[in-house]
C-alpha cells in the first residue's frame, strides 16, 4: 500500500504551497491597484470653477455667433446646430470638448467665415462621437468572465 501511494505522490520539487501563490497574487494585485490609482490621478484634472466658467463663456460666444447668422449652410439645419450646442454644453467637463471650444473661440477656426465655421463645428462634434444623428443610441455591454469560462468548458 505504501508503495502504491508513493507513486501517486508528486515529487517535493513539484509541490507549491498555496500560501506562497496567494501572497504573490495579493502583492501583484496591490501593485496593480496602486498603478491604476496613479494613472487615474495623472489623467484627471480637477475641475475648477474657473475652467467651467471659461468653458461656459466659450459656448456663449459660439451661440452668439450662430444667432447672428441669417441662414445655415446646405446640409446643416437648425436642429443639428441646436443638438450640437446642447451636447457640447452637457459634455463641457470633458477635455476633448474643452479643446474643441478653445479652438472654436481662440484658434484658427474662429477666423473662418460663418458657413465654414458652423460646418467645422458640427463636423468636429461628430468626430468626437457626441452626436447621434443617425438615431444610434448609446449602449453598455457587459460580459461575465465566469459565464465566458463556463461556455468554453462546455
């Protein structure tokens, strides 16, 4: 009996303590959490009241310029312009929106004539994927890793 169980017992070099594996994985997890926190803090820019006010002023400037226009260029209607401004206003805390507004009020885009300006504004907003003009709605997709593993096993 002792001989038969000796053949089934793995060699001492092949046995790994579960405690060692758990300790290593816990250390790795903690390092990943620290790295994530570090990267998140690098990406986040604290929103100050000054930034929000400046962004709101830029939106107001653009609105005033659009209100002064007699007509819109072909292919762009009043609803599209209204949706564009509404979306920019609702997403004004995003850096990419702030950059777009800065470009439209202070950079070369502000020097464009009215028709080109409005075309560029709507097009840039589309590029940022802020407008869903084709009726596409935003959705969330969740996948459970356990469900995925379960399906692979079957």
